[in-house]
C-alpha cells in the first residue's frame, strides 16, 4: 500500500471513529476502533500500546464489559490518533462554576 493510500485509510478510520464519538454510542465506538485496528499489524499495535494482542481483541470485540479509558487512549495513540474535545452548540448540562474553573486554569504570574 502506498503512503498516500495508507493516509487515506487512516483518515477514513479516523472519520469513522469521530462519527461514532459524535453519537456517544459506546458499542459503535468500540466497533469503529476495532475496524481501525485491523489496518495495523496487531503485534506492533500491542507493543506500541503496551497491551497484549488478546487484550486489544477483547477490548473492542463488543463484549458487554467495555474497554477502560486508558486502553482506548493507548490504542488510539499507538495508531497515531488523538481525541480532541470541542464545545457543542447546545450544552447538555448547565454550567455552575465555569468562572471558577477558568480562573483556576489561568497561568500564575
């Protein structure tokens, strides 16, 4: 596979994962990550994510026991992906301490 087609397959996998994340459907997210993982040498993916091959297969196999967040982040990172948080147009919950949070995140002078 050429470098351009690999990047195209990776982008398609990233798009699929992002669509699943937008729906907040855990089962669909797991299926999308599993599909993306099949683009990679699973042994290499396991080594880079510091997980075992069976752990990766089990984590995203659709088992009722879902993968933990660390597993998700490690596998995405090993594939060269990262999560990115954006603000939705409509918040689902009311903000309460937004000003305090913003103030606590400001760099000290």
